[in-house]
C-alpha cells in the first residue's frame, strides 16, 4: 500500500499586512454582499475579482426557489469578469460571507466544489494561479491558487489526454 499526503500552504494575514490591492478587493467583496439575493438561506455572499487591467468585478449569490437554479457569488463574479473583459486575467479573488444578522462570518466562506472547478478553469485560461483571499474573524486566509483547495481538479489536460 502507498500513502499520499496532501498539505496545504495557507498564509493568514491581519488587515494591516494586506497590500492596497488586497484591501481594495476585500472591501469590494464585502460591499457586494449588499447585492445578494438570498431569501432562502439568508446567507449573503460577496465576491470580487481584481483583473490585470485594474478593474474590480464583483458578484453576489443569487438564490432561486427552483433550487439549484441560483448561482454562487464567486461564479457570478468570475463569469462576469470573463464576459466583460475576455482578454483580462484574474489576479485576485476574494470571497466573504455574511450571516442573516448582518455580521460577517466568523469562519472563512470557502468556495463550493462547483466554484472551485470554475476557478480552476479560470486559472487555466489565465495561465497562472489566482490569489484567493478568504477573510474571517481569525484573519485573512491567502491561498496562492485553487489547487490548494482542489488538489485533484479536473482540467483541460484531463479532457484532452492523448
């Protein structure tokens, strides 16, 4: 029997350690929670993408009574960024969650499996990892690329094996 151990390298910063770009994308994601449509879960999620052209594109979760017809905040932001600026690369992606009481989540609001797959595809399009920022009351978790959260992702290379 063989054993494979997978380790994750995640930096945890406090707000004073963030760069100006990181602060801006975190603030944009927090503001995006106000545009969430979440009458069922009452959990508001905001996401923001910083593009290499300097633009910040945001998205929020959009729920629907005909579940699963809604869409997560990060997919909303990533798809809109790619639609609006197809030649731009996503450099940073921040995701934040806010509870029904209006308080930002104590723990990180990590992307779901579908969102991780979409982020992986965006990294493929970019040709480089996307820095992912996940703010929490314990600090801002900074991850260099989705492979940390999706170690066996299904990618273009898997579809086009020869």
